[in-house]
C-alpha cells in the first residue's frame, strides 16, 4: 500500500473513532461581548486605525445588539485628523485559550469595501512561534475568502494532496519569512467564489467552521440555506459534511507543535501591510492612490464596514 493511502486511512480512522463534539464555549445574544478583551494598542499590521476600549465602542455604537446578532463596526461619520492613529474601530480577543476544537462562526454580514481589512482568526502567544490560523480574511473589494496559516520555520504544505479539499493553494510555505513568498504570506488556500465581501453579504452570509486537532486543520463554508442541520442543532459532525475547502495536514512537514494556546480574534483594520499595499490596484482608479487619506477623509465609504454575527461557538472532543 502506498504511503499516501496509508496516511489517508489513518486520518479516516481518527475521525471515525473520535468522540462526539460537545459545546465548550458559546458567544451569542445579549452576552456575546462577555469574555473578550478590547485591544487598544497600535495596529501590529500598521493600519490607519485607532482601536478603542469597550466603553468607547459601546458609547459610540461600534458594538451593539441588532436583534439577536452582535454588531461590530467602526466610525462611519467622522473625518479623522492626522493627529490620531486612524479611523476608530474594534479589535476583540477571547480571554479563553484553546489548543484544539471545532470553531464555528455564523454571520450575516462582514466588513467590506475599499481600504477594509477584516479578519476572524486564532493566534498563539509570542507570534509567530505558536502559530496563527486566519479563518476569514480579505481586503478591499475581494470576493473570495483566504484561509491562511502563519508559523515560524519548519511548517510547509509542499506535499499536501489537492484531492483532500475543494479550494486552491495560493501559497504553500507557512513560515512567515519563507523564501520566494511575500513577507508574512504564510500557506494559504482560497475558497470558492462569493465566500467573502459584498457577494457574501448579499446572499445572507453563512457559516464558517474550522476543525483543529493534532493531525489536521481543515475548513468548511456553508452558505445561508445550506447549513447542515447538525450545526444548527448544536450537534456538529464534520464526518457528514463532505470535502472541506481547505486542508492543512499536521505532522512530518508541519508538526502540530507549531499551534498552541490560541485565542480567537475578531477585528477590522484599514490599509496596513496588505490592504494598503493593494489599495492602488484595487481601488486607486476610483478613489486616488493614497489609502490613508481615503480612510481619514471619506467616512461615508465605510457604511458596509461592519460585522453582524449570530454566534461564535467552540466545541471540544471529550
């Protein structure tokens, strides 16, 4: 038997024999914002953004409940002085840490538009030494989600089989300083069309799921109306969901030790290392070639720059 076939059978055995997932942590409804810390430091990705504390976010309406959904937005009305860091926004980090689990987010709207760079992700301490898993991430007018791992040296997906997932590799070396890749590009897989940005919102959003255990990180997306009943019933069973759009094997090419003690992060920044560098190509013909000036001077352009989240849940295998 070929080594690849043996590996696939071994992974299948692990998934079939593991215990059922049980709800561990749930952020939903009026208590959604409990258990998060509000980051107020300078943006590590050099965005034109001023992250605010919980009280400021609540007072100014950057966080709120809209029915049973949690709203997380930004300043959409002010021209921003160059004396402050940038447009006010929100970045929250879970107080709880995780070393595995099934991570589910159900959302009807994500931030979109020129200069925006939203993300839903997990990250360990001492970055990049304990890894980063970007679940939902994109920039500007992008319409396809990119799911990406960032690590220190010694994690690659060079030998990953494309037959395991439905998405497409953008890059295969997870090391942030990998030769031949852009700085901090990581190993990235793109999902299907309309899984991000304006088309995602127009379709009513959907559910993203990340399964992380000692052998794999794999990712699923389900559009509204096609969400498995076991997810809605809070009895998720990945074995019945078909092929994921992203699959990252943990083992010889990328030891599982690269990913430890992760916290969940939800944030919205503007410009910065990725969105700022791509702004001219994505939006410059319409809005000029200065991303920071666009962010500071055109508040009306950020009317779609908000999250609307039904819940975030983490399940564990006991």
